[in-house]
C-alpha cells in the first residue's frame, strides 16, 4: 500500500460502540489533529518525500530560539510535538496549512498506531517475559521465580545478546498494526479505532496507513 502522510494525536481512552446488530465493539478514542504543516520535503530538494507536522501547543518559555524560528518560518504557533511522516508521492500540502482527520482517513480504513507503552519499572522474568517459574514442591528453596541458567559454558563464554532477563519493563516505543477505524467524528477531530492503543490516557500517538494489510 502507498505510504501517505499520517497524523499526530492524543489518546483519550477506551469505550464501546454498538453496531446495528447489537455487536459490541471495543474502541480506543484518539484526538487526531488538527496538525500544522511545518515543512514539506521532496526528492528534488531533500532526497525523499516527507511532511513535518506539529501538534498541540507549547509555552514560549519552553521553546528554544531555534525552535521558535522554525515555527515562525512556517507561520504557525509553537507546537508541543513535532513528527515527520515519509511519503511515497510528492506532498501536495502547503507549509502553514492545517490537516485534520477527514483529510487523510475514512471509516473502515486500516491504520498503524504508534505510542510509548506504560512503564512498569523493574520486573522479573515471570512478569516481563511470561516465564513459568520453577516447581514449588519437593524441597525447592528460594528458586521459585528465577530465570534459570543464562550461560553458554566455555564457548562462547558469554551471555548471548537479547537474553530474556529481569530489567526495565515497558516505557518503549510500540506499534499496533492493522487497527480498523470504526468511526470518525470530524467536528471534534476524534478517531475511534477498534482495539487497544499503546500508552496511558493523554499519551501522544502517531497514526499512519497500515503497512501490512491482513
């Protein structure tokens, strides 16, 4: 599928939508846009096609001089979040214009939603990686929730990279693919997508066309 511009949004929370036949659809409500166009990049000028968007508002005291100049050049107020979306075709948007939900998406469309997952702090292997744990009978002592051996003996004599071990859980960039847009409320810039979306309520998310249509 051709890659087009996406939108920056804010996760509102989850609710339910009932279809005509009474089926309950769990949906996540996302406030998507309006986003200001800060920069348009083309293959001729930049080597690739992309569009840079801004979302939300930011106080002047939290804006650096370089950022303030960038926003002033585009003729838009200082944005809280800035994100670039690559595109296959040459962008047709103008710098300083505004993009809303109806400009990019429609009901029934498949999208990918990216956000930062909730942080869970330090977690052991059972919570972090769904390990089963050790047997809890027949003389087992102080080894109920351990991860087991991590070594490789003499060769290669080190712990392999990517080994599942205790550590920081969550607070990572996460993408949920192929979510279906159930409903669009253009007046309030709300998109209802079926299923869950990464991050807490109020967290920033990025919505773009699905790259793997199932």
